[in-house]
C-alpha cells in the first residue's frame, strides 16, 4: 500500500482515538483503516498500537513513528503549498534591507518598476549600512556591500560597488585640477564622520595600478548625500558612489576629479536565507534584482 497514505491514516487513527473515527473522517471502512495500519506494522516488523475493547495506546515504536509521520506530512504539505504558490502571481509584503546610498539612489527607482509589474506586492524597505541579520530581524532579502561568508545564507554576486571623485567647478577654479592622486593629500577631502582624523583612500588607476593616499578635511558628515551637497557648494572633493553623483555630474554642478582613478570596487551581494520558503513574490523579486543589478556577462 502507498506509504504516504498509510502515514496519513496512522496519524488520523492516533489523533481521532479509534479506527472507526479515522474511517469516518477518511470516508472509508474500518476494515480499510485496519489494512493500512497492518501494512505499516508488517513493513516495520513492530506493533504500533496496543488495542483493547475500550481504548488504544501507542507502543514505544508507535509513539516515535507518529512524531516522524507528522514531520513528514508537514513537509509534504509545505512542498505542495510552495509549488502551488510558485505557479501563482506574486503577492504580499516584501521586507528587504539595503545600504543607505545604494538603496536610495539605485534600489528605490528599480523597486518602483518592480511594483508596476507586480501590483499585488507591497514593499517595506529599510536603509541601513550595518550588516543585517535577516532571519532574526524578519527580512526576506538583503543587499550587502563587502565580503560575506555566513552559514545558512545564499549570497548572489551583484555588480561591484564603485565610487568616484568629484568636485564643484568653483572649487577646482580656486585650487586647480589634480594630475595625480597623491595631490589629494593637500586638498579638502569630504569624509564620513566615522573616519579617523586621517584616512587613506586606495585608488585604482586605468592600468590597474594602485595609489594609497592619506587624505584629510575639515568637513565630515554621517551620510553620503550631505557630502554630495557639500561638494556642490564648493567645500571640497567628494568620493561617493557613481549613482549618488550621477545627476550632479550630468547637470554640471560637479565635475569629475581624476576620472581615470576610482576607489577599489567593493563586492556586493543579494542575500537571503538558504531555507526560506520560495514564494512567487520572493522568486520574482530575486529574478528582478539579479537581472537589474547582477554581474554583467562577459
């Protein structure tokens, strides 16, 4: 007899309290219920139930088998539900976390397009530069800048995170253009407030050469957009992600500084729990983000 059907019948017998009650729930005869239980006992070579005229009691083997059957049947139900959901249209709330600058300048416009494609999905986005704990905090997806090697997480590589140098035309008119990264050491460099008093920028040149230069400046802030605005107002040279600077560069409010040099790109990953339920919503979001921000094919 079918093993799965036998497991279902055995669980019904245990939970309903009798063969006759299980037969009524299953809409079969008590004789058919007894055949299922006998087939399991013959296969296992052990008695599952001790029966008297008044009651039935699980044997030690029966108690263990009952617990395992419940787990197996729950997994089967989850597999069926997941397969069914994968074939349905994406719906529900998607919770994700991303770094502040990438999230506000690159991810939010992309999510607008995703939501237009999937009108039954709502988005709850948290912007935070810390490394998230997806499972503990209830996030389904995360974007992380930097290396990641954490058990239980899937980390899919995205395009590297790139940062460029720029300054306002007025600043460069006062202080002159730069010919080499070493000249940054004598200029006002706009830094994040968690930098040390002196920091080093490791820049990569057009032929892969590197230059480690000590930089300093009198203006720091804890957010990249504040540094961008400071640069637009001629306070100094900013080093920020390409997406953060793009509009100001296009409008001429900022101009590139040392355009052949940039900060060494940082790896970036889309992360999610390895054992997360593969809903249509989650699958569609992963596919969309990988198509938009995944590594370019050679």
